[in-house]
RNA sequence: GGCGACGUAGCCAAGUGGUAAGGCAAGGGUCUGCAAAACCCUUAUGCGGCGGUUCGAAUCCGCCCGUCGCCUCCA
C-alpha cells in the first residue's frame, strides 16, 4: 500500500516568511524541534491578539509531539523598554514590579487556556550579560558603533538587510516618517544599547550605564537557549518589520553564518471592527474578561477556526457562535462516553485498527458515497488520518476542525441508528479519535469546569449544588410535577448550567457565562 | 507613495488544475411530558469584476475594484 506510506510519512510543511512559500520542516537535530516565539512587551494586560501566536505555537507543539518529535519551545518577556519605564515612574513603582504584574496576568491566562508547552520564559532583565556580549561582538566586527553611550547597528554593514520584509533601504528611506537622528550613520540604523537618562533603570556597560534596545534581547536569548540555526521562529505579522528584520541582521552578523532560523512563522492579526487590536489603539479585549465568559476550549476553538495566516475578526457574536459549535463537539464526546459506559477508560485512547486504515486511506479523498458505505470504524481511522494531514499542511486548523465535525455527525448518526442498548460498531474508535484530536487542538481545556469555575470559583462546591438541584428535579419529574422541574431547569440555565434529559438519564454541563438579568428575573 | 496579505452561501470558514468540506443561523420532519441534544431533508450551475491559458479554473496569468496589515510602539 504505497499510497498509505506516502501519506503517513508526508512531512510537516509550514509557510516561511523569508522564502515566501510553504516549505518542509526539517529539524537540524533529528527528532528535536527548536522553537522560539516572541512574547509580549509587558506594559498592559494580555489581550486576545496575544493569544494567537501562543496558540499557534501550542498547537504546533502538540501536533509535533504527536508526530513523535521532542519540542524545545522558548518564549520571552520584554520587561524593559521606554513605555514600561515611563508608566512605572508614573505609578511610583520599579520597572520590575510594574512588569511583574503583567507577566503574572499573561502566565495566568496561558495556564487557563492550557498553553503549557513553553519550556522557558526568558526575561530581558535577567539576560543583560548575554546581550552585552552580543553587542560587544557586533562592535568588534564592525557591524555596530557607539555614539555618546548609545550603540547602533549599522544596516549598511549587512548587505542583505531587508530580506525578510522584502524591502530595500532606499524604499524605507523614501517612506521614513520619523525625524532622523543625525548621530546615526544611516537613518535606518537601530539601537542595540541605549544610554540611560537620569533616574532610569540601567546596567553598567563598556559604553556607560544604559539598557538594551528593542530587538537585541530576542536574538541574545533565542541563541542562548536554542543555538544557531534553530528551526522555527514565530510571532505576530506586525513584528516582521522592524523587529524580526533586525533580529536576523544582528544575529547573522553575530554568528558569522546563516541562517539564524530555518522557518519564520507569522500569524495574521486579530481585528475588531476591521482594525487591528493593539495596546496603543486601546481597542483591545482583555483576555482576563473573556476567560470569565467562555470556557477555555471555546476560546481556543474560536482562534483556531481561522487559518493562522488570515486575519481573524473578533466580535462577541462570533464568539457566541463558536460557543454553540463547540457545544456540539463537547456534547458528542459526552454522549459517546455515556453510551460506551466503562468500555473505554477515560483518557485512554482505544487503539485504531490499522487494517481499517489501509482500506480507507488509500484514496486521498473518499467520495461521499464510498464514505457512507464504509463503517464508523473506517470513518474514525480516516478522520484520524485526515486530521493529521490537515495539520501537517501548514497547520490547517480550520480544516482539521472540519474533519472532527464530520466525524461527530457520523458517530451521532451511528448512535441514533443503533438499537436500544446496543453498542454501535466503531464508536469506541470514533471516541478515541475525537478525544485525541481534540486534545491536539486543546478543545477540552476547561470543558469539565466551564468559564466561571476556570476563572477561580470553587468547582466542587458549585457542582454539589447543581447535583442537589437535579436530584430535586428528578423527584419532581417522578411525581409528574413538570412545572417545578422546568423551573429548576430554567434557573440552572440562567446560571450557566445546561441540562439535558436523555434515555441514559439527566446530564448537565457548564455552558456559557451566567446570564445575570435572567437570574435576577427568577 | 513603497512592500505584503486577503476577497468562497444570510454569517463564519476549508479547499492551489478535475467539477464547491464543515460550522452557525433559517425552514420542514422524527424523537421528547415539554425542552434541549441528536438524526433525516432543504439552503452557492457558484467562488469580488473583466479578459486570458487549458479538454477542464475558486484554484494558473494579466488588468481592475474592494478590505486589511507593515513602512512608527505593537502578537
């Protein structure tokens, strides 16, 4: 079955901004993928735009792990810059104290969302020696020069400057909108080290007291932990210029070789009402508010529903739609687990029968007719394969979600068609695939506790109260007191608990956020 | 002005040469104490527009229109 072999061993392909096309991921250390993603400059609360690069990295890491790779993922906090210094001073706290507040917010949100594969968070202020060493070397090699305590990188010294963003020095000079610092040799030269002004936090350096410029920290820290020529460097598309352009220039000048990284992975922006969300625009939606309204898995699905290289339009309506769509996946999983009872232990994926893979996977795209004729067992195996193929293909998470919905429809159909008490053939496999693929996307994050609990309520106490109310309701139904039963159901719904009566009994699950007006009306 | 993305149904969104996945919403039916969930059926001769290449184009090429991003702190 050579076709199957080809599909199984097909490489993982990602879009690389530098080469402008999709290219295969070929780790320079076999079996190990070294990845760095740019984290936030911490001077404000985390917003949904920050979520995208972190989530892209997280899903990529999970998928790579499933494909048998070891992933070494490093990210950073830029915890010293003009804004941080200015705002910390306004509030009368140290830059470190100020930054810590937003670092905590970022880490808290990542934890809630299950973005847990980042092995190390590097802080700029804890890597000053690495940065100084890099700047010194660049000066020694003639790529940088010092002026009155500042050190600038000389863009004309690096012949291929501009290769990432695809622009020439002439283009950029023509469009320059900022006043040119006359001390610079070239208007596009950028600061590697900035002399400290009075009262500013600073570190000693060969050029006098100062602090790192923006850009240099990511070069110094990524090379320190990942080494030359690591595999993937990710971040938001708004970082392509100047941040990543400058990173390449200074890193390759420092290394004396290239490439600095093999694949530059950039996600498109999250927009609100047609405009990019950004801290400076003030139109951002803090993540800490969203996690109180939506289950983490819902937020993940929302971001992953659009391919990472396309702009994502944020709106509350869109999020509510995702909530409904996510309910379908969660509900199917719960229903199948209920039907199967103890057949498949929770968390233990049933092995997919490989012989069934052969018969279905030979065709890249089974026709609807053929697929309908095939059993659920085969459909599950085909879905598993198609899901992986979608992620292999430049992390097509939207296509991968489509595969899961397809599987859900087939599985639900099998359950509906099965005689009472009978186990539909292949349902265990379908459940196993649904669980595992859902794990890769992180769709089940917070599914058991819901948004409110995830945001800090006591899950055990809340659940006990729900259970109690459902027992009272069950009694009411037994006495055919449906008015009482319906009243309890409505009250729970207003509180964010969805109740469903099934042949297997009453089920409940945390739905969306509590509807305060509805609660008040009860 | 320069560089780069993107434009698929009411909405969201896959699909890079072989005849339009999936989700949400809507309508009809089955099931249910009623709901919910679930299942079945219906909803793009059509992929921003106009040309071109091809046996064949949403997919390739050209021009045009529109939206967005970057060129300045930004994920």
